[in-house]
């Protein structure tokens, strides 16, 4: 069978019976007869080709297939109830917040950003990462509530977006403290010929770094180019090379003394943005995280 053949009315009746464990009470709540309810669940079983219940005396016990179907029903009808609550402006109960983040974004920054709502038991988070264009497409299709990126996204007539500037944070050249203890370098002037690992060209920071190196005629020895900030952090910690990355990425290693800042250039900053659609239903969890000021024009 395909999805168009699935009777969601029958599925809803199954869900009610499964939660209560008996036909009598479910029939009373659904304002129908036990025989009609039993017949509709049987039709669902025939469509699925599997038994959903076993009878034990007066009780109905879920089969393995019944447990599986119930788990999906909880999601289907739970989301339906949540949708109605959002449309009616109700905020009680479970609040789902769906966040997409670009693969080049620091996971430390993401965790710091969502920290204010981590202790809220009513919030259920969905976190996804991927390429910016794909995440924006899911945002426009209302499959995500917000996308975090490290570059501003211009709006156009085809896709209207709001771009909220969240923060600007320093970027450093860091190195292992066992090698660079007490030493500093002028960036980029003293990087010529030194081993360094850099963000890939997909990262906005790489363009900034290449520009200041070109302006001073400096060519470091690039040992690796890395998309993922978590992997860049590990290489910075374990390789012995210098690394260019936002301080927030290696905040724990800097604090623990495994790495140290070797140099900085004031021109190098990473900017963080939250991207939303202009006509979205209010999400109280998201409102706690967005700036109170209006989004900036791209």
C-alpha cells in the first residue's frame, strides 16, 4: 500500500484504543459503538497486513507490530496537537524547536546559543547540520524554525528571509602550548612558510585570511583544509601545526592549556547569524534566543 491508501481515521481510532487498552472506554470517548470501533481497527489491520492486538481476556494487548505502529501514531497525532496549539496561540505543553546549522559552524557556539533553553523541560530540540542552500530550502518549506550560519544571506523576491546578527567573535591563530609557550606571532606577517591548518574555501573566514595574506605577500604552508569545525579543533590539538579558527571552537582547549593563542589580526572576525522566515508562527523557545532588535538588512 502507499500513503494515499492509509486511512488516518482508522489510525486515530487505533491510537485511542492502544492508549486505553480496551474497546469499551475508547468507544465511549469516541462516541461510537464497540462493534463499529472494532470493525474499523480490523480494516486497518487488513490494510497493513498485520495484527495490531491480541486478546487476553477482556484486555487488548499490542503485538510487536502494534507497538511499532503506536510509536508512529504518538508522533503523528502528537505533532497534530502541537500544530493546533501553535495555530491557536497556545504555548502550554511540549514546544518543538527545529534548528539547522551549517556544517562549518562551531558546535561550541551552537551549544552556547541554545544553552538558555536546555533546562526548559517543555522544549524538544531537533538539531540538523548541512549545506546552507539545503537548510534554507527546508526553512522556506517550514521544516525548520531557524538556520544558524556564519555568513549573512541576502533576501530576494523568490525567498524572503530575515537575517539576525547574533554575535561577532575573535578569530586566532592557535598552536600547542608545548611548542608555543610564551611565544607570539604577528598575523599574517610572520606566518610565511609555517605549517598551518585552515578552514576550507567554503568557510567565510578563509576568504578573509587569504585576503590579508595576499595583501602582505605572505604564503604559509597549508597542511590541511577542513570543512568541519570539530575536526579542525582535533587537528589543532593533536597535529602540532598552527591552526586558524574562531576562539569559541577551542574554548575548552584554551582553558585547559592544551592550546594557546599565538596571534590575531583585528580584521579577522567570525560573524554568526540566525536566519528565519518573516511570516512564521511564534515559537517561544526561539523568541528567547533571537535578539530583541530587528534583523539587520543583508
